């Protein structure tokens, strides 16, 4: 039984802490205590109140500026957690990792680091910590969300149990929920818009293939959602999967967007509201995208109004015993069920549950190591088992043919 320190108080954090508290209440472990800290203490207190009401478990709360390495170090030394679970912004990954190094504390996150002044998504900065974490005798688990995270585990589980070799991999992320807003994002607006407006990249035959953002569209019929337009995008698990499973000849990531969302986004881009370059306004320096984030609905507030399902999975084509085949493994998550259980919508739920699972596997010793690791470097079986047990059940099916695009 171990204490964890969770940093960040958004929807994902709320789900993860609720799920940790469920295990504490059941007495099943491996969590003994949870402390939740964020820049805004009132958000932590709101989550703690919901957790107390739903599970009867008390969660300690506190204030922290995750950009401040000295303050983070001091907090870790005071709390003495076995693991720091970083559910803050991707900009804050490196300061939190520095604090974990200073205190020799295991680290985990759900998304790779990206610099605040550049829309650049890659693992280089965190992979560069490999020797320092190894020499300190501690572990850093990167990307224990859904994508990245579960999608990598799905891939490795397919390779372990169903393929001798995977040749192509397509990751399909569909949010079929409707929140009733004219324009809103289901996770942090700043991160969401930076991802969507960045050039698309996929991995093919040993090279990156780049194309303009949202320039490649396909229609796909998603179970429990229906036909949706999905667009080729870059996502960080492509980089880690092509590194750790170099046999895969092509890796693509697809995400669905509605026409109304894309129309609003195009207008916002055209008038400069998605820019991350500072401008001067009434004698103050502001970043347009950060201002836009401030006026958009808070993703955590969308839970009560969001209806419908998410459908996220991977389609792999490869060979087993000389026979080529295509398998599709996926999870379908109900927004309404997620809200009823944790008070959060399904997008937060599908990231928060894997965050809890990754933390549980590290604390229980089922996943262990010294250095920096991605999800696909560990045994997928215990993770897949816990997905079924904790609200994200999955299915696997054989497709008649590979994707035709």
C-alpha cells in the first residue's frame, strides 16, 4: 500500500483520483493515501468533496506551482509519495521530472512534453532523461492515458497474442458525444487546438510523411456512434511505437471532428485567435490561444450535458503462422455512464482510468524498471485485465480485409 501525489485538478485528474479512491475504499490496494495538488486549490477541494461523497475516502489537497522545481521538490519531500502522477499540462512535464530526480521518486504522466512557445510534439526531451533516471534508480512511465497509453497497450497485446509480425497500424479515435455547445473542446482547449492545427505526420517505410493539417479525410462507421469523418493527424504514440516496434511499416493516427467544430476552428485560425505568438493588448502581453482558452467552456464542466459514446481502438494488419490477417481491438465508453460514476465526461474518463491503472501497476511492482519507459515496453496483460475490471472493457474482432485507404 503506497501514497501517491497527483498534480493537476482537471477532468482527467478528477477521474483518476475517484478511481484510486474506489480501490482504497475496497481495501484492494495498492493505494493507501492520495494527495491532490494544483495551482488552484479550490479545484482540488471540489474533487476531494466529490470523492468523499461518492466513496467515503478523504483526499488531502494542497497548492503547487508545477513550473517551480524548488516548490515541487519541497512538496514531494514533505508528502513522501511512492509515485508522482503528473496530470497537469504537458508544458510542466520536465519541471516535475526534475523534482522527481531531486527526490528520487518514481514519475508518471499521460502526455509527452511540449514547449509552451512552440507546437512541437516529440519525446526527445523526456527520453533524454533516461540516464539520469536510471542512475537515480527510479522509473518514469510516459503516456499512461488512452492515446497515448491504451492504444500502445492494445498494439502490444495484439503482437503478443495474435501476430508474429505487425505490418500496419491505424489508431482510430472517435468522440461521438454531443455537449450542446456551439464550440468547445473535450480536453484542455490550448492543447487540443495546438494538436489539431499542427501539420499531420505519419510513419511509413522508415520515414515521416508530412501533410497539411486536416488535409486527409476518411469516413468510418464506428460501432455505437455511426459514420463519422476522421482526419489524419500526428500523435505522439506514433513516435514511441515506431521506435519500440520497428517492424511496423506504417503507423497512422485518425481523429473524428464534426463539421461545425472545423468551421469554428477555421474562423478562429483566420482571425489569429489560435496563434501562440505573443501580442500586445492594452499595454499587456497576451497569447491569443491562451485568451481563447479562458473564454471557452471548461472541459470539466461539460460532463453533465455530454451525451453519446466514445470509440477508440487500433486496427492492425500482419501475419500469424504464415497467414495474413487484420484485427481490430477497441473500447466504447458512454459519456453518461462516466458522468454518473465520477462526475466527468467520457473523454476525461478514458484518460483518467488508464492513469490510475498505470499508477497501480507501478506501485504494485507489476511494471518496474530504472529509467524512462513508454507503455509498449511493459507486459500488456495486467493492464488489459484492469481495463476490463475498472470501466473500460475492450473487444477484439477479425476484419474481413485490411483498411482500404
